[in-house]
């Protein structure tokens, strides 16, 4: 049987549009030594692709949309297409690098090829090297995307031994084979539906109860959407072009705030973002009344919770959290965020992305495709900003001997969203990456600076 995308993974393909590229990745900077060789790094990446087999596979649609798309080996895989070299004009400032990253994020990945790209950018000030990675969200979620490091990164300056890679592409299936396998799976689907609903024929009560829980979850999401109002200028018509902003804050500062006021580091991250949005909105002259709030969508990986530490694909749930941007007191902002997150955890009222999308997956894939596109189009009715926090490596890492200095995440920007915030911890720092619409947020650097100011305000209370 073919390696079929899960309904959730496929939804990221279906939700993609010219104005919403479903791309995740990272912007990393390295300090090369005197013997560093970029060509040798490219060769190392090629040798290690066997560690991530998905990176030599492409997506094939099933004829007639009889089933969800499948992964197949790319018989024409071209490493030089996926690993590209570039250079910044002198003097190679951080601003010029961010401008380049914004332009790279504006380009969608080619569906006819494996859905990833790596850019090796030379010419950064002080002789540093930048590496920009782009991977389609259908391949990985936040935690699994760290597996990309198995291609690039090592724990020591000396690269580890890489097993011999004797990969040869499997024969690409014919269209009739894809259609036939999809029909066979569809014939089996009724049995799966009966099992999921508690064996309808044998236990009507159990089936009704299961259906009730699912409908209740759907109505919860609907009520949340009805209670959300677009927050100008966070919700605006988005175009195809992007800007990128960064902020590097000390992890010790986040931990100091957590120690002083309780909660988790993720609570502190959300409070920092709330304070930064407040500073940014004030800089724009936006009115902040007592009831003004920004609704954040906060994805939560359930991979570890499900008992799996690895694997491919997306295992995601999410919370809606109202960020109190009108609150002047930074501690009160943190307290409100912490209380909201604790209430979600106690009540188990996460938006069950895997559950709800899985339910749609029982319907014909064409309906699933339309539903995912509709969700992307009206995302501003559900939330105002995406904030995702993924723990990264706590110790220094190296790429062919060059020490990695920074690791800023890249998260996709949904339709109607002016900015999305990704956060990754690495080697004692919290790296904030801001993906913004080029026209809706020309002042993304102001928001990036406001993140530092927001953490400073919290630290002043410890």
C-alpha cells in the first residue's frame, strides 16, 4: 500500500495558497573556522539524506481525488536544486540577511519535487555563514522538524561518521495503481467508522455518546470563532511577499521571571509576546481599551504525550489564549496568561486538531480539501496571531566544524494574518522569529525590539 499522507498533514497542502505558503524552517548563523569548506558541507548534506528518507520523496496526487495524496520516491532527485548557495552584498548586515530571508519565504516550494530547500548564505559580517532552511509543514511539525538537524548538525566540531547511503528510488507508481489503492482503502473505511463510533450496530448508546463529544468539540470551536473579532492591524489582507524579524533574548531571563511569579517558561513567552504587542500597538497609535485582547493560537505538540519521541508527520493540538494587551502591569499580564493556560490544561479543552481533521478525513478528500482551504481563508475569525514555542538543543551544535550561534524559527503565515511568532530555545537563549506580511507590517523590526523591552519590564518585577 502507498505511503499516504494523514488527513492533518494533507490539510497543510490543501490550505496552501499564493498568499499562504505552508513553510516551516529556521534561520541559523554559524562561526566557521579557518579550515571550513562550504563545498564539503554540501557533500555532507548529500551523504546524510539517508537519515531522513522523506527528503528524497515527493507528493503525488491521486487521480480524481479518490484518496489523499501519497509520498513516492523522486527518481529525478537533484541535490543541487535543494541545496543552494548565495552571498550577501557587503557589509553583510543582519538587516540585509533578514531582507533576503523575507524574499525566500515569499516563494512557495515546488510541488513536483521533494518539499524542502536549504540556502547557504555567505558574506555575513565577521565572516559568519547563514543557513536558511525551508520545509513544507506537511512533512513535519515543530518537534519533528528538529530531525532536520540530523542532516546538518553535530554535537562536536568533528562530524560524526555517516553510514554509507546506497539509496535507489523505488519505481514510481502508475496513476491507475494510485487510484486502485485509494478505492481499496475506501472500501475498508466503513469498518473503521464503525469502530471509531463504538460499533454503531452493537452499541447505539456508545455511538451517540462519541458523536455528541465530537459535535460538542465542533460547536466549541464555532463559539470561539464567533467570540473573536479581527484586531486591526494584526488581521489584514495578506499578499504574497514577506518580511522577517528576529530577537535573541536570554533563557535565564525567562526562567528568572518564571521562578519569581510561577507558571512555565511557555507562560513567560506568551506574556513577553503580549507586552511586545502592547508596545507595538501603542507605537502605531492603536486605541487600547479595557476590553482589548489579542487571541493567540498556541499549538501544542502531543507527540510525547502519545508515547512517541520521534516519527514523521504532525501530532498537534492547540489552545486559544487571549493575550491582555490592554493591561499595563506586566505581572498582571503574566498572571492572566498563566491562568488561561492552566484552565485549558485542567479542562482538556484544547482544539483537537488531529481529532477534528481526522473526522473530516472520513469524508471524500475533495470535501477535505475545500474545508482546509476555507479554514485558511477565515483564520482571522478564529484567532489574531499564531505563537508557537518549540524547545531546541540546550548545548552548542556544529555544522562541519562551524559552531552554530543562533537558531531562529520560521513559521507559516495564515491568510488574514499580519504576523506569526515562532520561538526556539538554543544554547542558553530564546530565539524569536517573526514572519510578517510585507505590506501589512512594514515595522516588523519595531515589534522585534519590543520583545526585548517586554522581557525587561518583566525582569524589573523580579
